[in-house]
C-alpha cells in the first residue's frame, strides 16, 4: 500500500477529474458556438482542472487546447454572435515553459474581467417618433449621381493616390501633404487632357478648312488627277494624314467622273456606300477605303509609310473600277 502514501490519497480524485474531462470535453469540442454563460463556465472548468492537476497537467492542458480550439464564437445575451480567438491561450497551454501556476493566474484574470462587463441595456425604440423625424423635409433628398467630369476627376485622384501610396507606404517615415498634392496633380492632369483634346479638335478644324479652300483652284473645283497629285506631294513631305484625305477625295472624284456615284460634300461616307450598294464589289472596296480614312482623319490614328503605301494601293484598286453602263 506504499502507492497510497501521504499524497496518494489524492490520486483517485485526480483520476476521476481526468475521466470527467475525457467524457465531457469531446462533446464540447463539437460545438463551435457557446452562449455567454456556458463560455464563462467552460473557462472556469479549465482553470479548476489546472489547479487540481498540479504539476502533472499535460493531459489537462491538451484537453483545454482541444476545448478552446473548438470554440470560434460566443452567442451574446441579445442574440448576436461574437467571433473569438483563443490563439494566445492555446500557445500558453502548449508552451512547457509556462507553469501551471502561471496558467491558473492567466485564466483567473480572464474570469475576473467578467465582473467589469456592463449589462447590455438598449433603450426602447419609439418607431412613431423616428418616423416623424425621418419624414421632415431635410431628410427627403436624393443623392445626385456624379457626371462624367466628376467621375473622371475621382478616377484620376484615385490613380494618383494609389501611385503615391506605392511610393510611400503607410509605414514609411516620409510624409507628404498628400491631400493638397493629389488635388494639384489631378488638376494638372485634367487640364493636360483637355488641352490635348482641344489641340486635336482645333487641328482637325484647321485641316478641314484648309482642305475645303484647296478643293478649288482658281475658282475651279479639283479634279481627280489634281487631288491625286496633291496626295503624292503631301506623302512625300511625310504628311500622311492629309495625303489620305486627298487620296480618298481623288477616288470619289474619279468615281463621279465615271458615273459610278455623285460627289457631294453634304453626303456622309455611309451615304456614299449606300449609293453604290447595288454594286457589291465596288461597295466592298469603298468600305475598306472609308474605314481607313475615318480612323486616320477623324480618329487621328497615326499612319506609317508602309501603311500609307498599302492604303494608296487599295485606293488605286478603287480607281480602276469600270464606268457604269
């Protein structure tokens, strides 16, 4: 009976506690949510089990880890669910350098914090009074959707802000007046975009005016050959955009001379296509020529020397169409 020494009389109680833990903790581990009262009871049981186990608490610690790992949220008294993280307590339980006494103090401190929790009290909602307030004119409004310029301004500001945040993260020691700087840079970008668009618009108007003035020589309208010669002169000088315009014009004038269509400045390019719809082969070539012209002249698409030569060859194919009979 030496096994029942001066401390041996406590062994049956310790074994009973361990069996109780084994019997109750797995069932608890299946539940990820506990009511608030059940949660405090669980913490109390863990603290008491650690006290009872003394220095030989390896199994108790492992059971406590399993129990806390299974609890992911708490159901508060008002029905709301509060997520909870036990990673700190689990690390302490798994750390052999942390004694049972320290764990006891840790859980005791956590349990004592329960006394400082205020009782949840919510005022009774007076829906009638609330509806009366919300029916006042100052609450009857609609939020206006931002227009195009406002959305453009917001997008530019956001892009500039993201750029500077990448250069100077939140943890950077460099501090800049980002608010004012963003406003200044965004304003500069908007002005630059508007000036660029205005420049292209003015350039287009100027080019159109010049072309209409050149469409007549000495009071006489341009001929197809004169327009073709003008296109060759412009392309030699590197002005492919205007040369494309004269190439297209020469093709229209030649088709008119051959009775294939009627050249009229008031007609649009699509209207020219409709006038030759009864000639599918001619319409197909004219459509390709018009598509390139629209992209270069109205869309300001740049054209290389080789691309211009390819366009000139396509226009030449259009110029070779036979006269209508």
